[in-house]
């Protein structure tokens, strides 16, 4: 696979900046909500992550 041309790199950079620009209001609101969140919210996220980690360890041990 060959390296992208300079104009392709520029287009990708412009699209990345546009994506960041358009997502900024939503990210700002999410950061404000996360500051006000209670510690109980982390339990809801850690349980699925823990299950996935245990499943991956199980799959590795099965090989």
C-alpha cells in the first residue's frame, strides 16, 4: 500500500478538525455532566468492562 498524497493528508486533517469543531459543544456538555455525576455511575461502567476482561483472559487460557 502506497503512502497517501499530500493533498489527501490535507483533506484528512481538515476533516479531523471539522469533526472536532462540530463535536465541541457536545463534548463540553458531557464534561460538565461528568463533573456532576455521582460515584455510583462508575459501577455501571466497571461491571461490563470487568466481564469483558475476564472473558478475554478465558479465551487466552483456552488456546
